[in-house]
C-alpha cells in the first residue's frame, strides 16, 4: 500500500482536532450541529449520517488544500492556499469512499413503518427516495463538492472503516484516482440504539484525504501520515502477527485482550467516543495522524474487529517522512 494522508476532518462531539481523539472523551460535549458547521442549505431532507459526513469531508478537503471554505473543488491548489502555486486538480481525479453500517437505517425503517401502517406508499413523499439508497452519503458528498471520480460505499461490519481505507489505496494504485476522500460515519439515533443495544454510540464522522506520495509531492501538500501494510484475517492475534514487528502504539478494537501487544501504548477509541461500527477504522487513522502531530513515534497499528466477529482488519501507519520525502504536519 503506497499512500499518504494529506488532510483530516472531524465531526465528533468533543474532538476539535485529531490529537483530541486519544486525549479527550465525548463526556458532556454537545452534539455536532451540521447546520452551524456548513450552513442549512441542502441539509433539510438529508439523514444525520450524511449531514455529519459532509462536515468532516469539507474540513478534510480544506486541510488537504483541495478546496477553500465551502466552495466546490477548486482549480488552484498546491501547498498552503495563500502561497501555493496554481495546479489544476480535475474533479474526475478525486474519488469518494464512505464507510457506514447504519448510515441511513433510520430512513429505511421510517419508510417501512409508514408503508406497514398505511398498507402502501400513498403517504410517502418523493423526497424520501434518495435517502433510501445505501450509497446516499457517498453520492451526496460527491454532488455537494463536485467530486466526479469513483464513488463507493462500504458497509462491511466492524472492519468496514479500515476496508474503506484499503479500497481507497486500490483506487490510487490502479490509477483510478489521484486523490481519495475517505469518510467513516455513524449516527446515534433510536433505531441504532435498539438494534445494537448501545446507549451511547458514536454520533459523528471522520474523514481523510489520501493520495500517492508522488501526487502529494507534486502539490507540495503536507504529509500527515504514511500508510503501510493492510491485512485481513480471521482472528485478532493472527492479524497483529501478520502486521509484523512491534508498534510504538496501537489503536485497538474494543475490549481487546490484555495479552495482545502487552506493554505497547494502547488507545481504545470506542471507550472514549462510543461504539463506532463502520466509522471506527477511519477514526483510528485520524487518531494516528494526531499521534504523529503530537510528536509520537511509529509505526502505529490500527486494528478493527475481534475474535467474535467474522474478520479482523489491521493497518500500519508510519510518521511523515519515514519512507517518503514529504514531512510537513498540518493542523487537522
């Protein structure tokens, strides 16, 4: 896997930057207000997951220098906006990959309940139709910001977020895109609480901009982290072993046994921010960026899934400059 992260965006209650993800908690924090973050226009008929994803996506694109403010994809980027040289970034070169297991489930349940109660679709408004698509979040991001590259939605259980990062790297290595916006998002609503049994699931989103080292160097974009090997196995111990070596820190799945990577600095993001399901892997990658920005060393492992799940995925992240020329660290 040859890719680097050049931008991070968060819409997580209580987390203002990537460094907060491993140092703070959501306790007492007010929910993210998408209308306050990106304005009310266009949000009225969107589900909460899509609204949160748009917030994180906008901030990641800004941080990576691919967009300024709330505008669509700009054509003049390259380094910090104030001093960067002009470099055209075609909309077709920017892909979107979104991970969410419960994203629009509340909309689907609402429509199903209405149909069951009425005996048909007579009472359904046409505005519900787009919200019923499993790809609604990824498509809305592309439409709002004018991103016309490949567009994917990953709904793959506990490993979904890291799987999305992997598929983003596949798009890059295969030449299908030069930049990939990866978003992990989950909403906290009554439908999700009833289904999962969790009282306080994550109500938030994390986003990354990934690109090849060459593309980042061409834009003189600050590299926040470098992505290494990705593995997917049937168990936690096997996954950690397959990643190889001993990390300086690891972003562990919830309730990972103490005898896995003993003595290694461990961060359990779901303990801090609530069960994150499909958003976890992307949130872990954002936390690794915060770890490096705070001076932490690498490599860092991000691991999602446990022995009780159908699979476990792992990803190695290294500090900027470990393997490529770019070594700038920007604010997330």
